[in-house]
């Protein structure tokens, strides 16, 4: 669990819950943050993405531009909307989308929404899972969120051997970013 600390209108960072924010910030104009914090913040500002591991979950620290922030919000709303699908939503016997899969998908979307990454299509599956898809001229990329921490990824780039298989959360993020940032 973490909380946001607002640095400026466009910058936020995540701090662990319970972190002493006075260590990082001060209301007093004469306060000078520790050198390690300044170096970390400068590296963060220059990095496209950086992660902090908190227990078993990864929190992404990303500076999103307005377009990324908008598609992230839209995709999260679409994912939330899948919670309303009732059993048999496909007019056959498809189960409702698992609430844990909805939460995991939103976590994944929050971390894949990096500068330069296009928005995915959101597709409910007949297995009660969610699939995110990216199709461009040179790539076909799909990731199905099976359950928290468990994914099935298909990544194909023109003139290269496609990759397909189960992946962990972090492996799925890495595979998708490798393909989509080409």
C-alpha cells in the first residue's frame, strides 16, 4: 500500500504507507532534503519508468503525458464496466468477470501506461478473464489476465519469431513494453 506525494502540478511519487514524509518534504523554506533523496528524485524525473516493490506488488512510478493519462483513465473505466457482465453475458455460458481479474487488470494498465505506449483494446473472455490487445502495422500483442500474478502473453513482431506463453506480472510488463516500444 502506498500514498501519493505531490511534488508539483505534473509530478507525484508514491511513498510507503506510514513513511515519515517530513524526511522527504518540509514546509520550512530553509529545509534541504537528504542528498540520496535528491539523487533519487532526479533519476526518477529522467527515467521513463521505475518500480518499487512493496511486498508482492509492484508500484510503477511514471511521468505520464496528458494522452497517456487520458487513455489510462478510459481503459480503467472500460475494465470497471466489465464488472457489470452477468453470467451468460455472451448468450452462452460465459462466467462473470472475476473481480480479482478486474483489480489485477487495472494494476497492469497502470504500469503499462508509459510514454509512447499506445492504448490497448479491452476484451472480456468467455473464461471470465480479461484480454488486452494492441495491433499495429508491425506488431500483434495480446495479454490475458488469468488471475492475480498470472498472465498469458502473445507477442508477434513482423519478421521475428512470435513469443507465446504464461508469464508473471513483471514478465508480462517486460514482454509487452519490449514489443510496443519498437
